[in-house]
């Protein structure tokens, strides 16, 4: 007999900290349990299809546009009309659902805030449940915070529109069981937010808006659409109340971008170019194909052919069907102690956002309030209206364009950077921080994913460094202590020794050297979280 409480059909294995009973109410838990019962089996079937698809890629069947959905790609259809408060999305700030950071993001001057339960959030039980409390209070406009030093934070009169991002279909919530099995983390995050926030958001003239991450097929999008239809009916809300933007951050998702938009067309407002995870997906999906051995990560810029094709494709898909094409993340953060370095960082952001607006994007992402003005200025100079739906490139992007190989040098510095950033971010994630500043960049989980997948691929194919040395597991073992020493020097002994470096190093290096590839770093890492 379990000693854990069962609420609304869900067995709660996480501690019931103060305030959690207001989120995990019998009604809310019953609603989420209903989602899991109805849609959980389909989710598991779709995850099995991902495995089958990877096996086909490994066997030589590269991703391609689906012949059976050609009529959708050639069809004359539109997404639902854009809600008034999503008409201008030129700058969106992203970040975790931490209470102070939430208030700062809402007050940042950005048009929207992508409130992240996913890659910028280390999914400890406390982070997820405290995040739900913060989202509820933000929806009600009652969120406030006083720091331990006594500084008060409160909402301004004009705040950003909230767009929440739940965890992806591959994740589960280990602290909540339904009929003895772990709950889908997507349904847990999304269901609690929708149940507690939808009506409050509608009452103040907004609505339940979402980003949907890590989609790999239109069938996964169809599952989300069916969840939305069911949930709106269950809460007595009109069909189409929910609006979502799907992240195209996998190579298979790119080939089905139009179909993904079509499946969610009654609830869709756009697609987003999730560039960092897209790079990870390219390495991951093509990891067993020697013609796709990628160079140093610093060489994989948005100007390389496969990424330029990806951007053009997403913009064309969106604008043909009346949806917004959102740009990617500017990860830089202000460097307050060094004005010259700060100016150089802002210049990089300005150049990146200028590239995006000139390409035809309708908006973009930044990771810090200090970058909002730079992004607004870049879009304001080149986009005079609220969007650029009229921009459709004459180029027809082909499968070969999306799969264009990228060759270049692999250097010792590239190996060291992957070891340094990969381990350092993972250590922070294991400590409960999902958005971590590293060398003046705000990093999220995609950083560690790209780093370890590149290290794995280089090792698998016996890559050679630019100076002729072979890439070996021994090389990784020689270089890692040098990077750890640099981190220790920066952190100091006390902070370093009290951290989670032992667990981070063991997991990161095991996954980087493993004969088989782990699909997601977050899955084994999650088991190490409390």
C-alpha cells in the first residue's frame, strides 16, 4: 500500500510544500489524470515511431518530404486569425518560471514572455510546482516578490504577453504516477497551467498561449491538437481559444513543418526557428552517417547553407498560411564590468536580429532584459508594421538544401569548448538552474546536448583534429582536467567543491564515450535530480 497521497486519481510522490495544495487540487489533478488516461497511450506509440524513424535514417533513408501529405503542402489554407495581443511579437524574452525572473521578464518591455518549463528550467519538483504557482499569480496579475536583501519586485502597468512552454513529449514527471506509471511531463505542465490560468488570462483580455517544443512529426502535432480540443470542452471554453506556436527544432520536424502547422491550424499562431536544438537534432539524427561529421560548433552559424535553407523554409511555410515565423535566440547577456566587451556583445545581437528581420521573420527571441531594446531597434528599423506576412521567398527549399553537409576543421579548442560548456552547464542543471550564464552567454539544455553529441560523433568516426591528432577517449580525458581547473579557478574552491561536478562529469563523459547514443541527455540526468 502506497504511503503517498492520491489526489484526483494521481499519486503524488513529491513533497507537498506550502502552496502546492492550491495547485494540486482534486479538480486539477482529475483534469490532468483525464489527459493522461486519454492521450498517454498515443504518446507512447509516437515515441516508438521516433525509434523506428531513427533506424530508417541509420539504414540509409534520409529524411524527406512525405509523399502522402503533398496535398497539404500544396493546399490553400490558413491558420486561425491571430489574437489582438499576439499581432506584434517582434521581441520575445525567454526564461525559466522563477518568480523574480518572471517579474523581470514581464516588465522587460518585450512584447511577449516565453515562460519556460522546458530547456531553461531544471525540472526539479520544486521548480515545476513553484513555477505553476508563479504562472497562476502572473495570470491573475498578483505576482510579487521580495528578495532576501529586501528588494521588492512588482508588475508594471504594461507587461509582456505570457506564452508558456511545457516539457517535450519525451519527458516524464517522476513525482506523479497515474495507474502506477509516470505521468507525461508535457501533460502535467500543460494541464496544470491550462486548468489554473486559462480563464484568468481570458478575463483580462489575453488567452492561454503556448510554445510546443521538440515536435518531430505532424502526428505529434495532431496529438497536441486533440489534447486542446478535449481540454477546451472539459473547461467549457470555445473551440480555438488556445493558441500555440510550434518550435521547429528537429530536422524531421522541418520536413513536416507545413503539416505540423496544418494539424494545429485552428489553434496555431506560428512556428519558431529553435536554432540551438535544431543544430543538436542535425548532429543527433545524422550521427551514424560519416558524410555528416560536423566541425567545431563555433563554425555552425546561421549563415551555413543548411541553416539558411531551414530559415527560408520556415518563413515560407508560415507566411503562405497566415502564421508568424519567429526567429531564434540571442544568448548574449550584458557585460556590465567591461563597456567595450558589452558593446561588442550588443553589436552581435544587433547583427543577428538584423539578419532575421531582413530574412522575413516576424519576431525574435532574447535571453535577457538588457537585450530587448537592441532587438526592438533592429526590427523597428526594417519592419514597419506588426509582421512581415507578405514576405515569401521565391526559393523553393529542397530536401537536399535542408540536408546540405557542413565540412570544416575540428580543433583542440573545439573539443575543449564542448567539454567545458557541456559539463559546466550540466553541473548547474543538476543543481537546479536551467538558465545558466557561461562566458557572457545565457545557456540552456541545448548547449550540453550539442556539446556531447559532437564529442560522441567525433569519437565514433575517429575524427582528426586540424593539427592531425586523432580524436580519442584518451584525448577527452587529457583535456577535461584542464577545463575543470579553469572552472575551479573561476568559481573558487568552496563553490566548486560544493557543486555537482562529480555527477556531471561522470554522466557527461559516459554519454560522450558510450558505444550507443542516448537520445536525450535530460532523461538520465533527470534521474539524478531530487
